[in-house]
C-alpha cells in the first residue's frame, strides 16, 4: 500500500482499561508511521490528562462521529465489546472499511483478538498481515398504510418488540409475500448468520455458521402451537405486520437504532447489498470460536485417528 496509511480507532472510553489499551495502540501505530483518526467524542480521553506511563499523550487526528469518519481508512481498530464494534460498524460500513475488534468486554463474539494479544495484533496491522471477510447485513423498512416511515439497517438483527410490558404484541408474519402465521408474543427477531449468536440465540434460535447465507426468523415467547425458529433463503423478504388491536411496538436494529411502531405498521426485512467487512487474523474454524467464546466442554475429545488434534479451547485468538 502506497501513501500515508490511516487507521480509525474506536474505543469504549468508559473503561479505563480500554483507554490504556488505546494509548498503547496509538503509540505503536504512530511509531510505525501510520496516521490514527479518533472520533471527536473520544479524543479527550487520549490527548488530555496525565499518562501513567509518564509519556506525553500522542497527537491524533480528530474526526466527527459520522459515516465519513472512516473514509480512506484502511482499517478500523475497535477496542471494547460487541456493542462497541456495532457502534464502529455504523462508521465503517458506508466506506467499506474493515473492522478489527479487540475484545475488552465479556463474550466479544465479533472480536478477532483479546487484550493479551494487543501488541501482536497491532504488529499484524502494521505488517498488513490480515484477511478480510464480508458479513451479510439487513435492510429494514417501516411503512404505515403504504406510507414510508423509516429506513434502517442491521448487522446482527432487526427485532420487533412489544412496547407495553403488560400486553402481548400481536403480529402476522409473512415470508416472500405469503402469510405464514399470527403470533401473540413478546416480539420477533429477524437475524443474519452473524446475529445468530446474539439476540436470536438468546431467544432460542439456531447457531448458523457465517459461511451459510440465510435469514433467521425467531419468535420471542410466542403463544402459538407453530412458533419455531425458521431459517429462510437469503433472498427472502420477511415482513411483520403489527395488528390494529395491538397497543403498538418498537423496532430495534442491533439494539442501537429504533423506531416506534404504531398499530398497523409493517416492517419489511431483506438482505442488504452493502455488507460489513471484518478483518481476520486467524483462519480458525467457526467451531473453535464457539468453543472459546462460550467455554463449551470439549475435554475428552481425541480428534483424528492418530490422536493428534489441538484442544480448540486452548487455541489463540478465540
């Protein structure tokens, strides 16, 4: 890559450990000659105050918290949990900038590295030693009586949920233009394979390997005989109609962007033509990621016939 290399750094600044990690990343990248951008709302955590290492804080390029923040960046490094990565995806998706997550949270399923591997991770960035994969996203449109109300997108899921705790949400579910069923429920999750390990998983949906192209439809606490999670084609159009007798609901996209749903509202969910790109340092099977992130019991596994095989729970970069 020629010219000045630029990286966007997004940090969960509410965690002191994340700020310290960000300062380390800033110094390591700038020492290697890279330009580092930091959202204006976060920059104060790095450019002011005393540094416990005794080294003056490095200078950063401050940018507005907008979709243009990642323009011309080769990578966005994200320090935090999955919530921070979802926030960074809002900045990186318009320009197609890959996201490299370093987990400072709990599960951190979307992250590629852990805090203990931070120095080595930045070295890989400096060396441009990483691969990039694309993850499906969703386009979400809300209409009322044929009138457009809102447009959203989601990496993990779009969920239609009840607005009042004391009342169920009454919806009719449609797949590819045909009615499927009516549910009285707490809500319905429409998810991507990436989101199959997030809200959809908590609601009882299946885990879907990222390489599988599909859309998931998962009811939440539905009062119906037919209320199983469904896996549809990636080309399917999923629609949820909030029935008039319902008090209303709310649409959430990745738990970050929302719209109120009045009685009679219609939510359409389809595959987007614009993916989110993730940087990968390890070519590990998705099975190993599941084992590492969920601490699944695999002791006693012997592997291949010759008895060789690494314990997936002990492999780096879970």
